[in-house]
C-alpha cells in the first residue's frame, strides 16, 4: 500500500486518519487505522470543523461493539483526547450518543477511558441530552450514563431537559428510567414548556395513542397540568390545538376517539383541584373545556360555504332530523320557515322551540314524571316509530349543543336520566324523583318485621310488560328462587328501583351517540367526579328563579334613558308585579333566554362576548301604526326597545300582549 504523507490534509483539513475513521464500510477499517498510526499520523489532529479522528469514528461507527472497542483503543493508545471538542463544543461521547447505531456497550467503552459525562457543547447540550434526542434511545443506554453520574436534570441553553427530549420522542421505558432517577417532571424551557407540553404536542401532531400511557406516567410523577407555556396554554390546550391543526377538523364528533383517550387523564387531574370550588368555578371549567375544543377545531382558513339549518316551527323534529349532519360545532346560520335574521338570538330560539317539541308525548320520546315540578324521562313505553332512534340521537346532539353554546334548555330532566348521561350509579332514593308513589310504597316495606316480609311472598324477580306481553324478569341470577327477607330487603329495594328507573338500552345508546358528538366521554368522566346531579341539571337547564334586583342592577340604558326615566321606572314596576312564568317569557322575548345566566345578570353574554341587558327608548306610539305601540327586541344584542308610553297601564298592556302572544318572528329590521 502506498504510504500517505504524514498528516497531509484535504481542503477540509481532514488527514488520511480522519478519512479512515470516517469510512462508511467497516471492512478493513481497523487495519487501516492501525497502519496509519504506525506511520506516525497524529490522533489529535483536528480538521477545519475542529473534529479529531475519534470524533469521526463515533459519529459513523456501525452496530459493531468490537469494532468501536478495537478502533478507539488504537486511537486512545496513540494519545487521542477522549474529551476533545470540535468547534461546536461537541465531544466524541456526544456524537456517539447522537449516533442512531449506538449500543450501550459502546458508551461504556468511552466512559471507561474517562470521557466527561457532563460536558456541555456550545448549545449547552450534554451527552445525556444528545442521547435523549436520539430516536433510537433505550433505557439501557440511559442507565449507562446515569451509572457514570450523568446529571439527570442538566438543561441546555434553551433550558431543555433530557425529559423534554424524551417526551418529544415519547420513549416510555427511557422516560421511566429518568423519572426513577428523580428527573424534574416540571422543568421549564425558555418557551415555557414542560415535558408534559412536549408530549401533548407530539400526540396531537401525529394523532396517535403511542404517548397516552406516558401522559399517565408523567401525571403519576407529579406533572403540573395547570402550567402555562409562553403562549398561555395548558398541556391539554396544546394537545387539542396540535391535533386539529394537523388534521382535517371534526368531520364527526367534536372530540375524536384518539383525542378523547389522550385528554381523559389530563382532565381527571385538572378536576382534582375543583371539588372544593364554587359551582360558578366548576361551570366555568366545564364550559372552558368545550370552548377549548371549539376554538382548537376552527379551520385555519375560513369556509365560505357554511352549512345552514332550516327549521319549520310546526315540524321541528321532522325538519331537523334529515339535516342532522348540518348541526356542527361551527353552525352559523339558522332559518325559521320564511323568517330572516342572523346571530345568536336564532340559536337561543332554536333551543326553546326544540325543547317544547321533544317533550311532546305524541313522539313517545319522553314522559313527564309525577313530581312537582314535572321532569322529563325517557319513555319506557314500546314504540313502533321507525324514526325514534334518529329523533333521540338528534335530542342528544341538541343537549350537547346547548352545553357547547352555553345555552339553557327550558326543560328539566329527571334525576335518573341525568345520572345515565353522566354514567353514575343509581341509588334507591333516586326513585323519589322518578316515581314518588312507587317510592312511598316501597319505603313502607322497611316497617315490616321478618315475618311480615316473608308473608308478602316476594322474591328477586318481577313481572314486566313488553309490547303487551307479560314476562318474568330476574333482578339477579336465579332470582325466582331467592326469597326476600328482612336481611336482604335493602338489596331488593335497590335492585327493584334500578330496574324501574333504567332506560331502554337501545334508546339510551342512540341519545348518547348524539350527546357525545359535542360532549366527549373524557369530559363527562371528569365532570362526574366533582359535579353533582343537581349541578349538572343547573348547568343544562338553568335555575327557576329570576332575581329582579340583580336584573335591574346590571341593566344598561341608551343615551335617551336612565334608571330615573319615567318609562323605565314603570317597566321595572311591571316586571316586579309579574309571575315567574311571565318574567321568563319577558326574558325570552328580549334576549332569547328562558332563565338568568349562571352567576347572575352581570355575566349576560351573546356570541361569547359580554353584552349586558339593555333598554332603549324609541318614539311615542302612532295611532295609525299599530305595530309602533308594541315593544321590540334584538335578541342577539340583548336589547329591549320600549316606546315612550303615556302611562304605566299602557306599557303593561302592550308588554303583556307581546310576551303572551309569543311575538317571536325574526326579521332583519
């Protein structure tokens, strides 16, 4: 072989020894290196990038442990500097850690020659950071560096920690090793991100479940789910934003199954701090999650071909059911028959007319309980209506849509039905809110002694009717053979009540399918840990009381009126004399709402903006124009326009006529 000139350099400052160590084919590499060293080539010589032959060997070596051991041994015996730095400040160990072909024993080879395990390059990255950024990293490699006392919490100049990099690669076993070594799970980078932020960003980017298990791992280690990055986003917000930005948006449910599974542990951790909070704080969190999904799923470019919903007031269900796919999170246009109008007022009106229609017992969707006040529960009666399941799916979507849009349905549902929506277990006491008479009869059994209970001849079965046919239903396996005694009476009462309250499985499944299109299971699972059934009822249907003092205190007036204006004073006197039902009708006429906002009238909103209830005064009525005597409203802006009446009696007459005759047609005037 022709002898190469000693330390001759190419234009990049590389000697023959550099090139030999850089050879892609390992065959003969060891002999070539040994030959060049014997010929006097320096193992310390650096090229123009500041790299030594050992640098080149570490960044190109294949998956051959013996090759690295023998080649590096020759270089180190020739006094190669194991801690030499290139112009970027990288040592051979750093390059070896970044090499995707690296195996654990290779790291041990350099560490055995006293390579500095905590050295840092000009970007502040240590060998452990370089290894954690390597997509081929393994827990065994991490252990090798940790056993050599690598700093598990050493951060780069950008304050990126090893755990940050591992979460970007979602390497679960390696992350587990770092956490066992007490890695800081809440380390913050210069971007304000924690390892949990990085993990959620990657799950969202690739829309896969690979990192979901690691989310739970970080949460168990104490990851802070409330930590905000520099853009003010929590980890769950980063997850949702990245998920929708790298997909086509919610063609189906607002929260697809993959996103729901990743979101579930994050939401469960967030609600752990809400149990002792006020209902207002709980409601804000619940609605905040839905708003996060809604905003994250907005398309990056405006869609000018928006779907609209056409609703016929006399056939609400029939007209909406074929258009169910138009009922999307970003629905903007709703048309009532030949009425025209725009804004959130139409959305609020939709909930009112739909609630009235779905409660119509002719559809056999719901029945009213015998409670005071009556509540709606899924109808237990057999039904041959082929559209029933489609109607129920539509009902479920509207319930979820109301929660998404922060609107209230002007109906209340029975407690057992709400528990089924929240997937909570029944109790015997729930029967009192479902069938008070049956509850009273069953409670009387508790007064019987042992002989009295046995004398009734009851067992753990009951007679039921299905399409007119009687059938025997066992409450437990072999229930016909198990007599009811004083000792098992409470079990019998609970099982009997559960059977009576349980909805038809097929009907409930159809309704939940629509409900989960807007309220993901992950949110419902988290909500039931801190919301009571009464809280959920208030969130969905609002309260039955209207505080007139609070309403008046948070009312705004136009430039022509003040609280002392005569017409304004008459108006509030009339409102105070109204019944609760009349006040609800007035509120609906003026704002489209049927109850006060959660938290009071100070939180009155429209289109997600704070718009207080406003009274505006217009000109005096003209006898020739009958319509000029009636008040008008702009529900989208919570505005009530009152003519300048000559007397309180005149105001009361026309205001009552407007709200009692349901003058709710929309126009663009």
